[in-house]
């Protein structure tokens, strides 16, 4: 792997290696052990959209590893005034050891990667969110002690996070079933790719069918960044795709409930479930740090 643009850039061996590294780094951090493997190395982080977790976890990851990160809001750099993506990539690659980017259009990442001499990391696009899924796989493995032969139920919008989850599940051998309304299905090319990788991917319009016997119940917001104009329609179309007590009762008794956050309580998930005993959402958020540290080490050293 030179870049991480899609979850499909990773093989099963690479995913497991990253999770093992992340587990080790997490344990070392708990024991207060420091490592400066990225000393004197910098990461440029381009953001075209808002972020709490991704920005802070990348910044802390770089600082914990002895390196440095540079937050670049696209409006503050020449990219926002019309400098090309290609020129931006070529210039940044002369200064830093890796570039992460959160972009409106997935094609921007592809262009960045094509023109950059250093690794490019997808920090969320309209198509995928692989860093999130790496942290999620780490979280699932912590709770379930395995990844294979689990049943992952996605409830709601078949969005960017869902697309990466489909690929992630296929790569590690986890079955995934997506319950979404008509018109909100995950990307067809992603589903095809996951199946090509040997993944079991099912799509249904019935949330209870997806939740039945699930080990993992996962949801995300009904209105992603950039879709604010569709809010009213989305709230209407997705209203029956909420993770609530009724759905959790259909899943396995020890099912974990996941959400990439930020969450909208009582929209895609009830406050009761988000705060309840099945929820692992804050461990999941913390694991962004550990998983990304592993990724940065793998790509930058
Ligand atoms: N889950 C996630 O990527 O959160 P942020 O948008 O806060 O970075
Ligand atoms: N699907 C959401 C994820 C946020 C982390 C979005 O794209 O806004």
C-alpha cells in the first residue's frame, strides 16, 4: 500500500498488521511509554469539511510519535483560490512525509495521490471513510476477540462510511447486511468490489431482517456533510431505519452498537441506545487515534 484512498487498498494481511500495531501502540500509550518513530516528520492535513475526531486524532497521533502535523483548511491555502489539486500535491510533497485530505469529491483524492510523491490518506470523501473503518475493526476485535464469522448489520443511509464498512468486512471475512430505504443503497461498484474480494454482502429494505442475530449494529447520520439541502427528504425517507431498543432486541444478546459519530440522538439512533450498555461509540472514537498511529507508521517509515 502506497496510499490509503480506499479500504480496498489494503489486503487482509495489511489490515491485521495495522490492527496488531494499533493494539500495541494503545497498550504502550496506556503504560506511558513514548516512541518517537516519526521524529522530524510532518503530515499535511487538508480539510474541505468540518471534523472533530479525524483532525484531533491525526494531530495527537503525529505528536505522540514525535512528529508534527499541519492543519490546512482549504479556504486558507491557495487551493481555495483556484490553485490546482495537482500543483498543491506536488508542492506539499516537497515538504511533508504524508498528506491526509478530507474532500468533497473522491476524485480530488485520486488526483492528489496521482500527483504526490508522498503517501496520501483519505480522511473522508463522499465515497469512503477508510480510517474510520480501521478503528472500527480494531474496536470489534477488542469486543469480540475475532473478526471472521461475525454478522455486521448496517442500518440507515448507504453512505461513505457504509461503503468502507462493506469493503472492510469483505477483507476480513465478516458478513455484512445493509438495511436502507430504496434510493439509499451503497455504491454499486463498491458492493461489486467487495463481492469480488469474496465478501458476503446483502442489501435489504427491512431493518429487522438485517438486525436479526447481528453481532454488530452500526449506523451513521441521515444527513452527511454536503447533503444539508436534502435534510427534510432524508429525515422522511430514513425515519424507519433507526437503531432503537426494538432493533437491539432482535440482534444477538451481546451485540455491540457502533456509530462513527457525530450522532444525532433520536434520529438515526435513540439516546437510550447510544448511552446504553450495548454502545461502544466512545471506545470506537478513541480507537481512531491508535489505528491512525499504526497507519502513519506504516506509510511514513
Ligand atoms: N467520525 C469522524 O470522522 O468524525 P469527525 O467528522 O469529527 O472527524
Ligand atoms: N457520513 C458522515 C460521516 C461523518 C464522519 C458524513 O460524511 O458527514
